[in-house]
């Protein structure tokens, strides 16, 4: 059997549909069985692993998958040494700090001594350190937007796309920490044989993206 490249894509969630669509647009047919966690392409040397977005950086760094389609924000948060090969133009969002709408925001110093709830402590810590801010970070894994309303924190740092979740929870975005979109990433030490397959895939992907612009 010839060499295959292994790609990780999100098992279910916001990235999944667009990730599979771009592979399809590259002319790759994946033989998907229902609820399968692993599948093969029938017309390209590619194996697909369906994993959680938040677990993907670790799997690629460990070499379980050679490449992946993943949210850039997750790579930054997990602090993995992966190569970002190509931004893919979907799942665009920003990691932002937000405060209750009745707060009079005076600028970054406002956050000194405050407590912020987030699911992205490393990204937030980096931003706070870069701006010499001293805040308490309270890590929660979901429903971050509710934290100020229930007295758990003064503000939040979370992903925002349309802004409607912030609005519904009486919060206003005040600072942007980072911007993100889906991207194709790779393990830094893949074999020459696999690199050659990757080059073919990248060529197709870039042609698909160019045709969209
Ligand atoms: O479970 P798994 O680990 O696979 O997935 P995940 O927990 O990372 O969740 P998923 O599927 O929600 O998100 C996957 C990726 O999509 C994220 O890592 C981001 O890169 C990207 N993305 C793009 C978003 C959003 N937009 C987004 N709006 N991820 C989450 N949100 C959430 C946000 O946390 C907030 O609760 O949507 C809400 C805000 O949305 P708006 O439109 O109301 O502003």
C-alpha cells in the first residue's frame, strides 16, 4: 500500500461542514460511513480522522495526524508548534473582551484589578501581559457570557462572530485580543513522501481559494 497523508477535521461543530466542503471542492471523495471516526479518500492518498477541534492541535503535534483543518485561535490557545500553511477564509471570528453595557469603559487600564471569565486563559494572559495589566482570570468552559450577570466576573473574554450573544447578555465588546479563521496546519516533521502529497493537496486548495476571490 502506498503512503497516505492523514488529515484531522472537526467531528461535529462549526468547522465540520466547511472543512469537508473544501476537500470536496479539491476533487477529493471521502468514503464516509455513518458515525465513522476514520475514513479514506477513494481518489487521493488521504485518510481523514474526525476529532474534536480542541484536541486537534495536540494530535497534529504528536504526529497522529499530519495535517488538520482547525480554528487558528485554538492553535494559539494550546500553544502548539504547528506550521500554518494556509488560511481558509471560513469560521472567521475574534477573541474579544466585553463588559456589561452600563460600565463606563475608560481604556485598557480599566481592567486592572478586575476579574475576567474566559475559556481562553493562555491567549488572554498573553494579551494582559503585553499590555501590563493585572487581572484575575476565571476559567470556565462554556456559557462564558453569563458570568458577569451572575456575579462571577466583571467582564469576559470570548469568541465573537456576529455579536448577537454579547448583545443578548447585555455585554459590549471593548477590546480585540486576536482574530481567527479556519486554517490548514501541519506537523513540522512530516516525511518527504508525505510532503509531496501535501504539496499536491495545497496546490488544489489554493486553486479553489483563488477561484473564490
Ligand atoms: O467540541 P469541539 O472541540 O470540536 O469544538 P469547539 O468547542 O471548538 O466548538 P465550535 O464548533 O463551537 O467552534 C469551532 C471553531 O469555530 C472555534 O474554535 C472558532 O475557531 C470558530 N468560531 C467562529 C467560533 C465562532 N465563530 C463563535 N461565534 N466558535 C465559537 N463561537 C461562539 C462563541 O464562543 C460565543 O459563545 O459563538 C458565540 C458567539 O457568537 P455570535 O455570533 O453571537 O457573536
